[in-house]
C-alpha cells in the first residue's frame, strides 16, 4: 500500500485495518511488537488518522493492546485465550453450517462446489501453498450462507485469530480436509442440517487435533 500523505487521507480506516491485521496474522508484527502511528503510517503510505482508527478496531478485536504511556502493541494471547479460540470454533462453526443447510442460496452452493473442486485438485497435486486462501474463501462463503451477518462476522474474526495464533502441524491432512469440506457441502446442498452439523463438528475436531501454537512463549505468558 503506497501513496502520498494526501492520498493517505482518502484511504479508509477499514483498508488500513485489514492491512495491519494481515501483517499481524502473517507474523510481520509478532506478539509484543510496538505499533506506533508513525511507523504504520509510513509502512502503508497513509496519514495517521486512518491508522489511529484502525488500531482502535484491532484493539476491540483483540489483536492489539493499548496501555497508558506505552502506546499500542500486538497482543500476546495467554494459553487460556488460545485454547478458548478452538473451543469457540467448535461451538460456532457447526451452528453456522447447520444454518447454511437451511438458508443457503444456489449462488452459495455454486461457489462452495467450485472451491471444493479447486481445493481437492490442489491437494492431490501437492500445491499446498494455494490451500490456505482457498480454505479461507470456503469458510467465509459457508459462514455467509448461514444467513446471519452477525454469526458470519464472528466466524470470520475467529478464523483470523486462529490463523494468527496457530499453525497447521500436519500438512499431510490436506486431502482429507478437503474431502471433509466436500461432504459438508453435500449435506448443505441437501438441506440436511443435522448431518451438516455433525460433519462440521468432526471436521473441527480433526483440525484442532493437529493445531500447534505459533508463538508458544507468548501464548502461555500471563499478565500480572
């Protein structure tokens, strides 16, 4: 994201927020890193105004912590907070999937089937670098198919936080994961909410079993 100070004023805080969040999730700004308005404004080619607004949003989402006299920094999740993310996913994702089976549109199904086809092809061909983005689009589309903007927003935020805190400890599971996605989409297409819920629960359990903390030192550190 480049631009002059004048151009920066026209860039929305939402765009800046997404850029900072992506850099936090991707590890460019590790847990505990200071986030000064000056540094961020320079990095993204914007003024401090959208940066300030973006930091407030990211603080409300739990990615950033602000302390008096210390300023803003990347949050450092505790062990309990990290565990809670997976537990909450286990509750919300099956709920959203069951609702998707009842409320999905044909447009949702078309996108989901296309993503599953691509995901299965990439997994079989060993093109694993494409799978995180395809998986993100799959889960976002499935969440939107629930017909609940609030639930979809929560699931999206949860997905970002899990990607920030956890890595995938078993890349050999890729093909199986996309077979699970395919079965879930089939249940959603059939309108079978209970089957969709069961399959989503199993999928989350299997994914949780191979998750590893990206930042174990920060993840277990607790505040006094």
